[in-house]
């Protein structure tokens, strides 16, 4: 049986009102999926929500940092996910407001490629 992560469980509980959610272990962290769309990722006990050109300014205005990892040759690679404002983890209604932006961004993104 897979080891449960209390932080992931807490995030999934906060997101529950949005509908079907699941977490999948990925690259040392977790991907959070709303149906078949990844709307968030968790790395180093930090929650990052999906952004796009429409929602990114809202996250940036709130001071949310993007998710950055060491890419090829150690160069920083920035993904289209921004850290959730701290209040999201303490208040379900605040979480839902920000998570809805992530769901919308994920729905606007191209459909995920199907595995064969």
C-alpha cells in the first residue's frame, strides 16, 4: 500500500467541493488532478496551482512565486504553476477561489496526450 502524505491529504480535502480529485506521485512530489487535468503540484510541502496567461497576473499580484526546477544543464526551468497564497491552506473558501482559477487554466490548456 502506498504511503499516505498528510499534506497531500489536507489539500485533497480542501479541494473536494470541486469534484473528483486525485493525487499521483510524480518526480519526488505529487500531481493533483481534477478529472484528467493536472491543476496543481506539490513539491517540498508547497502547493502550486496551474496558471496560464489569463490567470498568471492574478497570482503574481498576490506575490505568488512560480514553480522553478533545475532543467537541462542546471538552467532554471519555469513551469506554469504558481505557489498558492498561504491563506489557501487555512481557509477552504479561499482555497476554492484560487483553485477555480487553476481548473479554468487547466481546461484552457491543450488536452493531455493519451498513453498507448
